[in-house]
C-alpha cells in the first residue's frame, strides 16, 4: 500500500529514491561493448540467442517483413498512429531553426550554419513492453531536422520477428533501416558499426539500466540524448479532484517498471486517503499488476502539505520527468514551475496524452536532470557550424588587438599569425 506522509516526514531528495542495482552493470556493459567492437555481427548473433532466445540468419528487417507488419495491423491502430504522427510533426516543426549571417560595414561577415547529423540511431525497447510511441517520438524530430538516415534497433521476440506494431510505426515515421538487436550490444553496434549495422552520429531512445550504461560509456565517440533513469510522475492536486482519476494517473507510470516512482503531493488529506483506497482497488485490475504493485509499494508516496505554494516548492525541488497540475487555473501555477520535463495542465490532461498523442515529446529528462536538460527535440539532431570572414583591411584594424590578447595568454604564435599579415 502506498504511504501517506505529511510534508517534512521524508527528505525532499529521497521522495524519488530508488534501489541501487545489485549487479555490476558498468563492468558487464564494458565487456559487451568490447566484444561487439572486436567481433561485430558475430557477437550480435550470439547475444540475440543468449538474451532474446532468437536464432537469426540476418539482423536487418526485410522490406517483406515491413509490409507484412503494416498490412496485417489493426486498421484502427494504423489510423491512431497516423493521427499521432501528425500531431508530433506539427509540434516539432515549430522547433526547426535556421542559421544566420551578420554583415558589418567594414566587410566582415560572421555567421552560423545549422546542419543535421548525417545518421541517427534509435533504440526502441522490447522486453516487458513494446513502445511504437517511442518510434514516432524519436524519429519524427530527426526527420524534421533533415537527418539523412535513421537506423532503428530493437530486440526480436523468440520467433526472430520484431513486434509488428513497432514496424508499422517505423514505416509511418519514415525510419530507413531496422535491425533485430537490443540491449547494450545494440548501442555498441550503433556506436562502433558492424558488418551489417552502420555507425551513427547520435543515439537516442530509452532502455533499461544496461542500455543507459552503454549510452554513457560510448558518449564522446557518438552523441546521445540523455542517460534516462526509471520513469517518474509527480501529481500536484488539490482536494477538488476525483481520487479515481489521480490513482489512475499514478498507475500509468507505476506499470512501466518496478523501479518507477509515482508520487502525489496535495494539500488535502481527504484526497490522499481517497487516492490510497483507489490504488488498492485499481491495482488488481491491471494486467501488469505485479509491476504496478512493486512500484507503488516500494517507491510510491503521497505527501500532504499545508498549501499549494508548498506543493509547488516540492515540485521545483524534484524537477520531475512528468508533472501534472491537477488544480484550478493551471496556467497561473505554470508560471511558478521552474523545473520539469513535461507539464500536464488541468484535470482533463492525463500524462498518457503526452505519451502517445498530443504532440510534445515523451522522451524526457529523469532523476532531477530537468534542472538543466530538456525533452528530446529537433535540436538533438542538429549541429551548428560557425564561420568568419575578414577582408584584409578589417584584419589590419584589429591585428594588434588580437596579438595583445594572445600574448596575455602566452601564445606568441597566435599573435604572430595576426601581425604577420600586417607587415
């Protein structure tokens, strides 16, 4: 049963506390990365058999497999995927930026080019749940940015096939190539390249602790989006809410993972008690009740504060991945939010809207990193190159200033490179 506490009974930094892994993830991942780097496809085939129980004769999904998945999919699901893709495209198209050129009167030209990365790697989880929504959320911004090739990796089922819903989403989103490999080994393949899988410039997408650690270890060789931790939701709610609605929202995150954190902060003890009772009613009804139960019992919390101002202070301290403002006048309270991955406003905006359909991205900063990082966006798939042009006369005007600066840093060759052109 979820715990109800009054504000101050738990340290704020422990509200989203989680269990430390009992295995040495870092060392295991390092071994996997080294094996894939050295042995390429051979290592990938072996890991597919070992971890996924799949014996494959090729890693890449064929055009026929794509067509089969799309043609046999539920037409209503295809309709929803297409509608979601339109919403995601509409939102992320607003993020596209252009370079600029600044021309001065003395002929100096300064500027910045905005360029997409050439190849992006998309990791899509399998395991206890498959996420076609991740395919849309992570590939559509890349397409809008102008990425030339999007390479998706996802673990196969034991029959050697990829979940058809994931392939259908990939087809709608315009993913170029899909490979049947998951886990840290998939990240290694994208980072180093193998005989079948091309090396990419950026790796994005969520995964388990091994995937997150692999992304951490290859960062620098390639770019990554973020190191994602278990999912988390903070619901800010006043006493006017329906306890059944709030309980359902908490469970929408609790069913993700036994390590997920679902927390309600409220100024109403009556609501707290009502949500606690609703959770006990709703958990047994869920197909993933075992996961939800572990998450709620071990990491779920209800915190009762004196007033909503205090509740907002808690939210800003936690910098949650998902933040629901189930209050009157949510746009007023939004002005007080400093740190959050994505904010869901009002009593009719469950977090699931953002996961699937509304348009803003669902790949969000976790573990308090919303204090300094952002949701996945078009910006994640671009890089900026700046350029400088000085005509001879303009250099003559500033060469001695450049040289003075250089000599202050003890770099005489720098100084000379400017003054030698003025003599």
